[in-house]
C-alpha cells in the first residue's frame, strides 16, 4: 500500500470487515448549528474518535466560517496514527503543498468551486505530492466529471456547499446520484447523516462510507453515536 492510497485503503479495510466506514469530521463550527466544540479540545476529541474505531479522520481547516486552521490539521496529524483528510476550499497548488507539509494523507477537491479547467491540474498535482484526491460532487454532471478524472475516492455532498451547507439536504441525494458513480470508486456520502437510519439509506444506495460531523459533536454520547453509525455493508463497489 502506497502512502498515496492510505485513506481509501482504510475505508476498504472497514468494508472487508462487513461495515461501512464512518469518517468523523473534526469541525469546530457549523455555519448552520454554531459552536460544536462546546469547550472540548478538538485534538483530544480526534484521539477519542480513533479510540472509538475511526479508521480515518477528516479535519476542516477553513477558518472564517468553520473555525478551523492549518495548525489544527498539523496537531491532529501528529496526534493520531490514521490517515487524515484535509477538508477545505482548496483551489491552488500552494494549498496542496501546505496540506502535504501538514501531514494530510488526502485532500478535498470540490467540483462546485473549482474551475473545470483547473480541476484536472490540481488532481494531478495532488497525486505528485503523494496526496490522495477526494473529489466531491453534488450533481450528476459533477459525478461524471469525477469519473473522467479517474477519481477512485468520490464524495457526494448531500447539502449545498455553495450556501455553506445551511440547507436541509440528507442521504436521499446520495440515493439519487450513487448509481452514476464509477463502479471501481469508493463512494462517500457526506453531510446530513444524522442517524443510523440515514447511514443505512446511504449505504444501501451504494456508499462505502459516511462522513459525519455535526451529529457526532451534538450527541450526548459521542462513542455510542459513532458505533451506531457503523452499519453493515452488503456489497462492495
């Protein structure tokens, strides 16, 4: 296994165990729900999530609206031994280089915010830097674009990232779009996963993993919530 595929390999390993992977989102602020930390240390919580069984983590580094930072990413990658996704509005090669320097294993490339001409260049540069591109789509057209890139790690965002995910989207978007994803790609259902029922819907549609933030941070018992989202997966993409 190369360093560049550690993130997807960890998801595939969970699938081989018969479970959809749960990817916790280390997110300080939700534009829709407000402060998620409520006094908790995000790095210590990240370590706890790995202790609950998280095979990978996602860290939101956008500062202004989500309360993240590059410093947070560095602290998390140094504190845990699982692959970490940098989740941000990445639009430049400099951000890719920074991500690699901060210890990220994978980076988010959002089709909705990256010019179609620039996306392939960023995708290829990420690979050259040893980063695994996680390509996010929220329409059938964007899924087709992800397939043309050759993406093997694809996310369907159930909410509208352009409006900072303030809408009420849920896993029904994954259910609608999943059949358009490449058969050999690992598919992740992102955002709007609030319950085991939501996770089951996404997985039954073909998702290999669910990326969950707010529901974990707002849970009375984060560990119990995490375990409840580890739903069985019956087929592998």
